[in-house]
C-alpha cells in the first residue's frame, strides 16, 4: 500500500470517527487519530534517502527488503561481464602441438607418456588427445576443433584415416616430406583420395573421397618412435591436419617418430 493511499484512508477514517463520536473521544484518542492521519515521515523520499536517515538498528532490515536482490543481481552481471572480457582479451594459450589420436590407435597411458616425452624433448606445450571415438562423438569433436584450427596432427587406424582424408581433413604432405631430411618418410608415404569440391558436383552429391590421390598419410609401421610404444596400433597412419598453423612443430614431431 502506498504512502498516498495510507494517508487518504487515515483522513477518511478520522472524518468518520469525528462525525460519529465527536463527543465521546478522549484527548489521547484524538492524538492517536491525528498521528494516523498525518503524512508518513518519509513520504515522497527515495529509498536511498530513507536508508540514510534510518537508525542503525533499522538499516539492515531495510537493506534486505529493498536492496539485497538488485545489488546481488548487479554483482553477478558485473562478474560475468568481467569474466567474458578477460576470456576474450586473453584466450587460453594455444599448445605448440595438438595431436588427435582416433579410435584407440594409442592407449591413454601411451598417450600420456608420449606427451610427457615430447614436452621434455621439444621444450614446448604438447597435447596428445586420445579421446576421439568415431562410434560416439569423436567425429563431431574432430570437426569442431578442425574448424577452429586447434588440431595439428591426426593419427588414426588405416581405414578411419582414409575416411578422414576423403573428408578433406588432411594436408598434402608433398611439400613437407620433400623438404625433410628424413629419407624414411619417402617410403612411408601413402597416397589417398581427398575431397573434391568441383563445381559440377550436384547439391546432393558429396565430394568425399572423389578428389585426386595425394600424399595425405604416413605409415607408422615404419616409425621406430611409434612402434616402440606398448599397445600402439602399428597399422595406423599419421598426417598433418588441414588449417594447422604449427606445421613446423608437426613436422618436427613426425621426424622424431621416424628417427
């Protein structure tokens, strides 16, 4: 109920009582009615102004009733905005090498050990991620990370690797392999068909595996650094992911495997 409404009701009440019981009211009763009919102490003042004028023992209760919810909401909004700004201005540091290991081409223990060994050898941040299960959400995860240019190297069983090459997810290794001093890479190279984005492909026609055969993969069966890892898939292939900005580090990793 507003101060104005309270005041109106009080005046009406006073008028009715004065007319009906004018001769029967005591002085004390009249004072009580006058107090009820008087303008509230803080009428037409802002909540902040009222809060300032309240005695200390009343401030906490008034704050809880009128300010707690909006102040809490404002604090949450400010914190969230600050977090988003910080994340945008200072994104997480990109690892120097991110290798996606698909469909158990390497065990989790093997991936962890390889990651630690590479970080010690190269002196940079390395991630060997073996959580890409094509029977679950592995392909979706791979597609999302590739679109964000977060993957540098892909390792997968031969059949799956061929499928990924057909999707256009791997880079032609001719330039990197030919520039490498590691002669083992020449004999390890595998020709696979890539993705075709020819203009004559119909809207309902997929270009998967319709591209020219190129050097998209390397046989890891020839890589001593890979076959020496317990439970690694010796028939797996390795290639450099499309869109990587860490080609040099990816090439160092491959050369290290074929040492």
